[in-house]
């Protein structure tokens, strides 16, 4: 009987810590320096696949974004910049950057062994409402 109670308690503790969202500072738009663009990659909170934090690379910078988090990639304007996310599969999106802000929603679909990555460019109006719920990773 005690063994069952112990296993149940461990299961509850493990499942409650796996789904934790990012706990950084709330979203704040940054101003880019002259000659640069900003690519905000954000991941709206979702309990599904919340234990996964695959690396996202934009230009030469890499970040791992948890559920409910975002990262601002500062990249040179006037160049092609590739953003890539990889698990056992890879997804990428390419930008011909100008001196402005870009928004990309990170999503993880269901796969056989791990989440299937999706990087979806989002228009500024829609992104503004979604990214307000996210915190700095």
C-alpha cells in the first residue's frame, strides 16, 4: 500500500513540474540598432510537448525556448537570414531582412519519437496579441 502511494506521489510531482512555463520577464519590444532587424521567435504556452525545448537558430544565434517563452534574435538587415528548428526532423523559414521586426511562432506537433517542429511566420497584428502572454527565455 505504501509503495502505491509513493509511486502516485512521484507521478503527481513529476507531471506538475514537467508542464512549467517560462518564468522570465514579460514581453517587451526591443529597439534594434541601426542596420539590424529583430526576429522574435515565440512559443505560446501549451501543456502538450512542454518538456521539449528544441534549439532554434536564427543567423548565428541559438536559443532554447520553453512553453510560454520568446527570444529576440538581432540579425543584420539587408541579408537572407535562415531560422531553423530541429528535433528528429527539421523545419526552417527564410527572411530577406529589412530594418524592422519579424515574428515567428514555434510549434511542436506530435511525432513518433519526439515533437515535429514547425516555424510559422506570423503577421505583426496577430503576433502582438499572442506574444503578450510570453516571457523572455
